C-alpha cells in the first residue's frame, strides 16, 4: 500500500504537510534552531507517531478484551545522538492507565502485542533505537 504526503514550504523554516486522510499540520523548528517556534517539530512528530500507532493498537485490543478505561496516556521520551545526523537512539514509552479494577494482565498483553506485533512505527523505530516500555496503573 502506498501513502502520498504533500509538504509545502510556508516561508522561513515552516512547512505544511498533509496526509492521505486530507488532514494537515504545520511543522517548524524552535527559535534556537533558527525558526519561529511555530508548528510541530519534525523529530518530535516521530515520537507522536510512535505513541499514536501503539495507542490505537492498545485501545483496539482492549476493546476486544472488553476492558474499560477512564483514561489512557502514552508519554514518549526520545534521546537524540550527539552528532549529525541526529536521530533517536533511545526511546522510552510510558503507558499510563487509569480506571476501576484495571485487569493488569490484559493491559500488559495489549501493550506487548502492540509493541511486538502490530505497531509498524514501533517496528521502524526498532531498526535504529533501543526501546524501553513501562506500564503504570492508577485506580480511581
């Protein structure tokens, strides 16, 4: 399957990029990097893509398992290399679940299935980064 993305220069160090759904976003760099601090950082978007991909998997799997959540958050911290081209060589994902009587074994299984089998973005990250996963539970 092919995906087409169009990216248009918007002046300065800003770009608008669309995706196959027709939605678009603005990308840019920080003022420290010579930008206007407008838009989302391209590298940070990679971390968002990782969280979004895995998050979709986890929710779909937990819905099939009939697990109800009050809240779900994924925090991703990426560590860049020191030399150019800088890329994420270490990434930590923290999955935070909140709800009543959370079935921890089912949640662990859903996260593992996403991380090891279903999330294509995770598979791509594994080609260049060490991935660490933590799961946190908060009962309401």
